[in-house]
C-alpha cells in the first residue's frame, strides 16, 4: 500500500477512492468562469485582465472590442453634469423680433430728438456765432416760447425793480351801455396765490411774467412789434389777460368784454437802511393801446 492508498484493498465508496464511510466530499466553490475543465491550467482559468496602457507589457495587444468598450466607458465617466435651468428672458429680450426692432427704432428716435434739443438750447444761450447767425430763425422757432433760457439768475447786477402787470377792460352791458372797469393788478393776484403756498404752480409763478418779458423783448419803445414774433407775443399776452379778467368776473352778469388795455407799473426796490444810494420811489407806467377782443382770445367767448 502506497502513501495515498491507491493500491489498498480498503472499501471505496461509490464516489471514488478516499471516501470513508461513503460521505461525499464537498465540491470546491466554482470559479468566476465555472469549474475548471480537464486539461486546462490555472493560468488559463484566471479572469482576463482589462486592456490598458500596461497591456503592451504583457506582449499582446488589446482586442478592438475591448478598446471600443473602454473608450465608451471613459466618455460616460467624463461627461459634464447637467447645468442649471436657463432663466427666462425678461425686458426687451423677451419680446419677439418685430417688437424688438420697434423698440430699437423708438429709442433711436428719442435719442436723436434729445440730441437735437440739447444742441438747440446750447446754440440759443451761446454767444453769437456763425451757426446762430445762419440758422437763428430755426433755433428761435424751436426754443420759443416753451424752452427759452437766459442767464439773469447769474447776472452780476440783478434786477432791482418790481414790475406789476395790470389790465382793464371795456365791457358792453346787457342793456347796451359801455363801461370801463378799474385796473386789475394781475401780478398782485399771483403774489397772493404764491404766498404761503409750499408748492405754487408754474402758471402762478411764471406765466404772466414771462408773457410780459416776451412782449417787451419783441416791441420797441412805442409798442410797435419788431419782427414776426412781435404779433405772436401780443396775441399771447392778450389771451392771458382776457382769461384772467374772466376768472375775476370783470364783465359782470350778462356783460361782454369788447376791449382790453394792459399797462406795466415799475417801482424801484428801496435800498437798505445802511445804504446812501438815492433812488426815485415814483412808479413809472407803460400803457399799451386798447386791443379788441376776438372769439379766439376767450375760452368759449368773453363774458
């Protein structure tokens, strides 16, 4: 009998030699590729090594299928994560192309108008030059009367006079008689409306004053208009005083205003007590001729 008992006469179970008591020996756990086949070496049964940079060191090249699988896996592993959702467009960007073009054209027109207006105001307040001499009428038409500018606020010798604009009217009564009203001090009415008013209106502060300045600058000392703007300033002033008289109910019940007459009363501002300057305190009047009132001068007709 040899060491392994292959030549022994001992009983062998049905499962082969070396089984005592007929108890079967448990099978070895299967490998990853199943039980080894007869005649194969353990090296052949080992799992294949993945293809990679070191595969060339083993003396063999990776198969094409393995290379394709490896490239797909690396592409999937390096794919960027999905970014955040894009925010919805707002403002002009949210409009359709047609409306975007319309908005762009509107902005362009507004920008051109703003540039033209700034240029006109600059030429109006600038000293006399070639452009103002050549295009003076166009500049005046653009500026007057709404955008007139002057430098009186920064004058080294400010105005030292009070100018009051006053008006009276000829009223035709209901019975046919004609009467003349007293002088209405329109400047004093504006002053009363401004005193104690924290937010006085532009009309109360400037309408009458600017209308009178406009008239004086476009008429000579004999109240004759100078240029085309003279007639415009006269119409503008007449309409203002007629509306003021209507507001004061100067015509009375049933009366109609036929004519108006405007005058300015200028008085010097008295000097301070410590000054030795001597000035006249006598008012100076500038009386304009009577102006007939037309339907265009009234709001629904003078009453």
